[in-house]
C-alpha cells in the first residue's frame, strides 16, 4: 500500500484539487482516495490477472509463484485465464465506444429521413468529405440524401454479416497498414494453420466473438485470444470510435481552434452551475445550446442567478469544450471535488466513467444528480430519460431542474477554488492541416529535418493509484523538452489543459525546435484532439502522414502512452494503437503479468508481427527516455 496517499498533497498535483481535498478532510466527505485506502491490500491474483470465475466450478486462481495450483479445475492455465480476462476487457472497452458511435449513426439516419428535427446537419462540408472518403456520390445531391447514405454505411459496419472488413476501416486506414494486416491473416494461416483474422468484419460481431470464445470450454490459446482482442479493438478505433467522431462532427459541427478555461474556477458563484459529465455530446451539446435559450435565461434571472453556466467534466466535457468553447471543470478525479464546492446545482450524466459515489455525495448538498441514460442508472439519482427526438424539450427540463435547485444552495457552504488555466484547443486533423497550409508536407519536412523529432499521442484517465495528473504532466513536459510534439485526448488532455501546457507560453518549456515551430504557427506544443472516441482523430492523423509518404504507420516516428489509465476503454485504445503499428506505454500495470506467454506476446512478439507493442514503466522521465528512444530508432530506420 502506498502510505503517501494519506496526505492530500500527495493525492493530486492540481492546486484546486488540493484545496478541495482539505475541505473533504475537514467535512468528512468520502472520496476515491479514502475508499482506495480502505481497499488495501488489493488482491494480487486480480492484479496479475490469474483469477477466473467464468464457470461455476470456480472461482479458480493460479499462484504465479508456483506455490499453489498451476491449473484451474477445468485445466485452464494462467496464460489462458489472463488472455481470456484481457480479451473481455477489450470487448467491453470496444463495445462502450462503439455503442456510443451506433447512437450517432442512428441519429444521423433519423435526421436524414426527417424523423428527427431537433438536430440538423451542422457541418455540410464535413458530410461531403466523409461521403467522398466512403465513395458515396455527392455531386448535385441534397445533404439529407448524402447523410442517409453515410448513415447506412456506418450502421452496416455494426451489423454486417459478411466476411469482408468493415467499410470505414477499409476507407480510412492507410493502405500499407491495411495490406499488412491482411497479409498477416494469410501468413498465420499458412504457417500455423490457424484461421486468425485481424481485420474486423463487423463491430458488434467482434465483441460477440470474444464473449463466445471466452465462454467455458472454447478458446484456450493465448495467441488466438490476443489476436481476437486486437481485431475487436481495431473495430473500435477504425470503426465505432471513428464513426462517433466523424458523424458527431457532421451533426454537431466540427471543432475549431479556440481558447477555453480549465479547472474548478470555471464554476460561478452567482450563476446556476450545470456540470455535464460522461461521454455523449448528443445530450451535452443540447444542454449547452438550451442553456442559452431566452426561456432558460429568464428562468435563471427569476431566481436571482446571473445566468446558466454549463461546464464540462471528462469526455463529454471535452466534446462541448472543443465545439462550443464550454469551460472545463476537470477530469475524472475532479468529479467528486466539483460537487464538494457546493456550487453545482445539477450534475447531468450520460454514460461511462461516472462514479456511483456521486449520488451519495450530491445528497449532502442541494445538488441534483441527474442520470439520463437507461444504460447508466445510479441508485439515489434523479433519472430524466433522454430521448433524441425530444432533445430540446428534455434538455430544457434538465436546465429548469437545475434552476429550481439554485435557491436551495447554502451560500455559506460554497467554496470555489479560484484556479483556471487557459488552453488553446480544437486541433482536429482538419484544423491541423489548415494551420499547415492544407497539406501534411510542412509537418513532414519538420520531422525530416529533426526540428520536431516525432509525435507522441497520449490518452487516458486519472487513476487513484497515481498522484492525480502527475504522470500526465511530467511525461508531457519531458517529451516537449525533447522536441517531441504531443497530441492527445480524454482525461490526459484535461490534465494538460489544467496544467497550462496547452497555452501559448508553454512553448517556452519545449526544446528549441518545437519552440520555434510553435512560435511560427502560433500553437501550443501540446495539442488537444478531443474526447476518447476522438483517439480516432489521432489514428486519422497517423494515417494521413503514412499515406502521404506511402509508408506504414509502424514506420513513422510515432509513439503512444496511457499513463494513469483506468478503464476497459483504455485497454481497447491501447490495443488498437498497437494493432495500428504504434508502440504504447502503460501505467499502472495491466492485469496480465501472471501470464508469461501473454506478457511476451504483447510486449515483444507483437513488435515483429504488428509493429506496435506494449511496455510498462512507472517513472515518467524514464518513460519519456524510452519513448524518445523508440522515435529515434524509427527515424534511423527511415534514414532521417
Ligand atoms: Fe473515462 Fe473518457 Fe478515461 Fe477519462 S480518459 S476516465 S475513459 S473520461 Ni478516456
Ligand atoms: Fe476454473 Fe476453468 Fe471454470 Fe475458469 S473456466 S472458473 S479456470 S474451472
């Protein structure tokens, strides 16, 4: 157990968090940190991944030190158990992202056929770009007709029953990578007689395949289980998440580069504060939009509030931050702290990454904790079911609920830590290319010259096992110092925004090459590319560079990291990066180390087979060294 956690300063590096944690101690509010301490010592079988409870002859556990049984009741080995558990994590992570994407595809269909009038095609230019990429004719056609066809292709990617790879992947993945994965299937078939596919056939199918093959008495081969985990994860990155990103841009508008504020100081003492938390901007973007309506403004004034102030948390926060310039209250570990300010009138959540503890905590305040999705109900919350076809009315009802709570706010208990940082955000692939003058060539030239050594993509969460934001900030600073451009998403991006690393003066922390580039282009050295589904934007950028140079992604000086990772979605993201040819750093330890064969496949064999692999490292400076080393090796291989 980490005794350091007993002091609040060692729980987070964030100044606002430190202030709030002092209040939590004083008032006796429970937090993730306190509950984590109560969980010590955590189960080492679970940490190593060698616990199986797939059938009712179990649970079985394998002692990795050889002191206990070496097989489960059915004879399963440690590697089988570890690989099955990992595959299930990848399936859940992929499903979460992809199910989000499905809803966006269905909404686009509904908008196209006129059955939903609460949303519209907000970015017809992006619609044409996506359609063109998919090979859908656009000339002289109405946007609604084009949108209908795009939605049909997207929906088919989920439920196609054929053996051919999903269309979005085929059209978006760079040619050399697609070819390599296809060849790999043939090679494995020839050399091992095993039918092992890497190209996803349908998004839903690959997750169901994992559920099937990990049922009692099916696939026990670690290699085949890992291979299917890669295929399923690729169906997320180049399928479900990509569809979510592209279609959200069409329906809600593509993000543009803009300055925003990040940290708890975005809450306003005089306003009705509504925090949107979760992942799906179909809801949160509406809440932001309706908060500006004359009716909501008048209602807020009627209770003596200045205005309705909508702010974000986690990824849905990232979505409205990028598109609507909404202030960012914080990342995952900030969610409880936001409620403790006593200034949140409603926290509105949709799906994913929402602590159930928030309901209890909100009940200590006047805060309305509102769940909106049938897929994420939480005991103690007020449930207002969100329906896309009545989006305007329901979003208005949610805001009115917050306004009604405002008069119950106990002003004596309000404490808003006055910390915010400015962040320049909104670096989509389109915006990056625009800043470069329309082509990736200037970026490639800078990389070839060595002005920028390479690009690191960082993703992921907060994890109570790591001091909040410490790994995110230190690793990012270390990389830019080494002239490595850093891009990323999710709760990492929020950590970077709160730390000031996405503001223009942060270029002074960069090495001389990167600093000069940032000066010329007027950009920060650390680029916010969006929410976790927007990791697809990073894939897309990598693919754009690869296709432009006619190489594979695995040839490029690119490297990934998920420091402070928490969720199964992060497993899927890391795995599709690896499957796309990008080496990925992870911390904390993934639950695989009890399976030596699985560990070897993921940390070593994958390097030759896929060009991407995992490595684990606890120290951010050492991590940066290793990431730089990988970049330099790839540069050398390219002869630059
Ligand atoms: Fe969730 Fe996306 Fe992780 Fe943050 S970073 S804790 S997954 S909100 Ni994706
Ligand atoms: Fe034990 Fe095998 Fe059942 Fe797993 S599947 S719980 S290892 S008997």
